[in-house]
């Protein structure tokens, strides 16, 4: 039986599109259980912490980069963008339970961002198999943006609205997309059995504790 007050992750409703296990989903483990040493994904140079992350727009792959490669890739024509880093609690964010239900998300954690490739906002929710895309009604998203000016300022592809409504929580964060990838990787690599097990829920609680910390405001996810 699922643990009390913990959502049961479904494998996805009919009509939902699971994010492929290859590409950036296969790399999410780096942000949950990564070794101390990192290397630039472009030139192989060893990297310290913190370092720059890039996202490849076509595949949504998250890449680590040295300063030189990040500059070259972001100014070239390869479809890369620098992930700005940072996280901020949106204390004044307004969302009713009815508005949440209108987004048609089956669980109580999700992240939403504007996809340049698709020309629209998309929503993903994490689970034991990775990240699953949920159908996102444009009308419902439009009402949410109209009520929360912070959403209009999200940078496409690299910033997201991260929602935590587990066990009665009502937390909304503006985060760099690497925080979202980190959460997906954390859940995927630690999930055990039907309800996830105590370890994954402790890890999720720890993730949001870290997200609330003042230091998170100035940088993206770090696995140090």
C-alpha cells in the first residue's frame, strides 16, 4: 500500500507522452548520484563546482560545459542555451485547487516551462520511469499566467515553474531547469516498489529543503 500522504505515481494516462529514456533523461543520474569529478561535455576538460550548464533545445539534453565551450556553443547555431542557475520561492503565487486540477496533472509535483521548439508551454511530472509529459490546456495555462506576472518573465527552455503540493504543501518556485532535471533523476534512481520507499521520500524532502535554502537563489542544482 502507498505510504500515508504520499501520491502514487501512475505510469501515465492514455494520451500522455513519456519522455524518452535516452537523451537528457539518461543523463539525469548525474544530478542525483554524480561523482565528484565532472568534465566538459564538449572538450572533456575537468570542471569544478559550480560550473555552467547548457541545454540542447532540440533534444532537451542538459550538458556540462567549461566557460570557453559554453560561450562558443551558446553563440553558435547549434541550438544551445545557457541555463542561468538560481531558484526563488514565489511567495505571492496564486493557484487555486480548481486551477491545479485544470492543468490535468495526476500527481502533486510537476514543472512547467515554455518550449521554443513546440511554441507553447509544456508540463512534465517526475516518476520512477523518468519524466512524463502531461497534456496541458493552453486556456488553463493562460489563466495562470494572467494571475501571476512572474510566469510571464520565465526564460523559455531554461526556466520553469516548479510546483510542490505533496501532503498539503503549496509551494511554487521559479527555478533554472537543472533543478527540475535533478528532481527527476533523484526520484528515478531512488524509487523502490509501489510507493517509492522511505529513502526516496526522504530524498524528496531533502531536495525541497535545499531548494528553500538562501544559497539556492544564486545557482542551479549542485551535487556537492
